[in-house]
């Protein structure tokens, strides 16, 4: 196996480092968790990425989640082009916003009203503000390893990006803010009971990834989500399902559909924008109507509901809705074949690997497992993962560049990509063994 030539990418990275800290506009893109220089991308079609040196890769990170229909999917491209011809932005209401909202609600019936924002970070930040206003309480419970964007109060024990850099949270977050966030172990209802007992009448909300993606993929244990629902109801706290990653991914109606969860508020992002910047927070009308101009909670956005982003979202959701009976079973079949094929190669090579997967979202943890929370995920051999990642990249397979990120496929991935990926893994595990 020979390393691919990436001289143009290397030159572009050096140039980028003059302008951006670490050469990037979002830290995990710098590949620090796996070593090596990150390829610069020039174009992509379906399941395949092409870098600045002309190397091609099978894409298993899908822009971190949004690209469920593959890259440059024609209906999405056409919708964006059409919208752009009528102006990229008005800053006034358009019918497209309600068109997308109707589709979101038909997938997520727990959402009665919503607001569009421009990122997942904005969505979770606004949902927390709303929960505090609705309850008159300050404390927010989150779970270790869950990432909810980079707002101050949510950067406590926040999974991949932060975990990768080996820091417990972020510098620049005041202690006073961090103290209002309680981080508990995932899948541990007793810890949640204890937190309510220790802070009676003080917890405004529990926010969680109903399937964790940002510590690597960790599914909820049976009864965990239902337990959180009944505890929050009993204690008068809101339950916020952060489905920025899982929404439209693990099922059309996200984890809420898959696990019959009825939260008070839901946050969405990634897929809902079809590759353009969109976030959503929404839920029960009684809470959403607390927002300005109806109520006292302020929240706003110059580019919220942007027409290009709405068009890309509508094109994506309408395809998913019309083809759901076909799309989700196909994603399941392909994801199962790829993940189990690679896991079988690891077993043959004698490498302990734990595969966690929910539909088209998964992680191969380099640990005997099981992995049911962040502590167990953190026991993974990240150096071995780094060697695996590098070896896969050299054979044209682009995995998410951290042990603590979920991998994804799109509807454009098929048998050819599956076979090539398993063959690449067979070689890559040899590189893992020669440490
Ligand atoms: C990606 C992600 C976010 C943050 O979304 P951005 O658009 O990157 O701000 C929040 N929550 C979860 C679960 C995510 O996966």
C-alpha cells in the first residue's frame, strides 16, 4: 500500500494556516486526532469525494451528516439554482419557510411550532433559553460525550471535538456558566434520579442525543429514554431531544420515531438543510409561543429561513418522504453489509473491535467493549484508530477523522462501495497491527 500523492493539498493547507487557526474553520477538520495532513476537497458526486490532487475517496462522513442523498444530488442542486435566481436572501418571510415546516412537522409530530435558525448550535442554545424561561429554573442536565454545539453552557464534557483535544471543556467558559450544567453518564437513570434529588426544583431541562453520535455511536439502553421522559414530567423539567444528527438519519422521524419518544422540544440540523446551513428548534406550542414577538424570550437571525437553505431542505425532505419505504431499508441493508463486513475482517486479523450501529450511523470502536457510555468509548485504542484511518484514506476510503465520531452512508452507497471498503479494511488492519 503506497501513500497517495497530496502535494496540492499540502500546499493549500500551508496557505490556509496563514488565515485560519490550524488552517481550518472547524477544529476536527485539521485531522489532529488521526495525524497526517487533511486532503482538500474539490468536488463530490454521490458517494465519492475528489481531492485537490485528483484522488478519489468513498465518503463515510457525509459532511458530518447532512449528505444522506449523496453529493450533488440533482433535485437538490436544481432547487438551490432555482431559488438563487429569485434572490439569495430577502430578510422577509417567504412561503418556502412554511413549506419546509409542514414537512418537518409531518416527520416529527412532537413539533407543533418551530423556528428556523442557521446551525445546530443556534438551535440548542435557543432551546435551552426557552426551557429556562418556561420553568424559571437555571440548571441544565446533559450527558457526558454528548455534543450540542459550541454554546458556553453546553461545552461541558462535550464529546468528539472537545474529547479529541483532551480538554474537559473549553477555556473561556466562565465557571459560573459551567456550574449551571450538570454532566451525567449516558444510559444511567439512577444518576438522573440523584441529580433531581440533589437539586429539587432547580433543573430546567435535560438535553440529550437520543442516539449519541458525538462520542462515537452509542444507542440508548432499553428504558433509558422512557425513563427520562417520566422523570422530567414528574419533576416539571423539559426534555429536549437533540436530533441535529439523528433527525431524518436513523429514521424519517429520527430517534423520536424509532424509540417512540415524545419530548417537549426537539432540535434539528444537518439533513434538514440538505447541505446548506439550517437548524430548527421546535416543540410544544405552549413553550414555542413564549418566543418574541408573542412572548418575552428573544431570539432572532438575519439569515434564518434563508431561501436557498429552505429550497435545499424542501428538496431533501420531499425526496426522503416520497421514497421513505425504499430509502431507509436500503440504508439499513448497505450499512449492515459495510459495518459487519469490516468487523469480520477485524476479527480475522485478531483486532478487538466493537461495532455500534443504529441504521445508517455507526462507529467501529477499537476496544473489546461493550460501549454504552463515554467512559467506555474513551477506553478505545485511539492510536490504532489513527493508523486505521490513515491506511483507509490511502486506499481511498474517507472515515470520520476521530474515534469519537459517527460514520454515515448515503443512498448513493451501494455494492461497489461496500466491496471496496471491506477490501480496503482487510489491508488497513495489517497497518493497525504493525504499530
Ligand atoms: C452537529 C451537532 C450539533 C451542532 O450543529 P452545528 O450546525 O455544527 O452548530 C448539535 N448537536 C448535535 C447532536 C450535533 O450532531
